[in-house]
C-alpha cells in the first residue's frame, strides 16, 4: 500500500488520512517519518506491536491485550499493520468520537470477527484487560468487578442478554452509551 519504498507518505494515503482523522498534514508526515524509523519495512508485526504495548504497561502482562488490539487494527488480516492502519488506530483510540471508539471497542470484543459478541468473548477480553491492572489496583476494585469473570458478568448484564445470546454492534454501542459505568468496564485506565 502506498509508497513504502520512498521516504515520503504517498499523496493518496495522506489525503485519505486527512479526511478520516483529525490529524493535520504536518502531523501525518511527522508520524510517517517516525514510523519509517521504527519500522523500516513499512509494517509492524504483532511481536513489535506487543513490545510497544509492554512499554506502556511495564508492570503488567500486556501481551494478551496487545494481541487483541492488534487483531482489531489489522483490518486486512495480513498479520501486520501498515502505516494507514496504524494511524487510523491511533486516531480512533486517542482522538476519535465516542461512537468511533465504541465501534473499535466492538471490533476488539468480536474476537472471531463474526459481527457479534458473546459472553465468552466478553470474558476473554475482560481477562486480557485484567492482566493490565497492577495487583494493588485490583484490590481497590469494587467487589462486583474484582475478577475478570465478575467484570464480564457486570458488563454482559448491561445488554439484558442470556449467557448464550449474542450482541450486535448497534446493541453494543447503544448499551454502552446509555450506561456510563459500562463504558468504564470495557477499558483500563491507570490510576497514576
């Protein structure tokens, strides 16, 4: 995709990213220069992505969560992230609108990519989120969400579904928008 052999981001990708993100042309060019320094091949592997994530969570086990995040960003399923996927991911998680972030969160929870999430997928993602939380912070969590299973159960209740039911993207977004507490349950924000 684009001009991976040359030192500059292609006009096509630049225009696309200017349209689909809040980043300016100057910011995109700077991101691209940094990306090319860090990833001379023009792609980030899952392992490289996990290494980046570990730097953000040095006191936690970020590998499982990073794998799920990587899967949700690897939109063409080629096992790598190119510059465009990387910037769109960065935009969605850092500056995107709430609905865009929830669309991304749905893709994170939709582990098998079938367009629905199940309670077992919610439990799987809650388990990976839990691995990010330092032990001393886990002790501070409310009793009804101090294990991955309790957190998954609390989140699943928001959708008023049975254990074997599934939730479509629209239901997921609506349920989370109508419940601020549920928004908190789908992520981990360090106390520090």
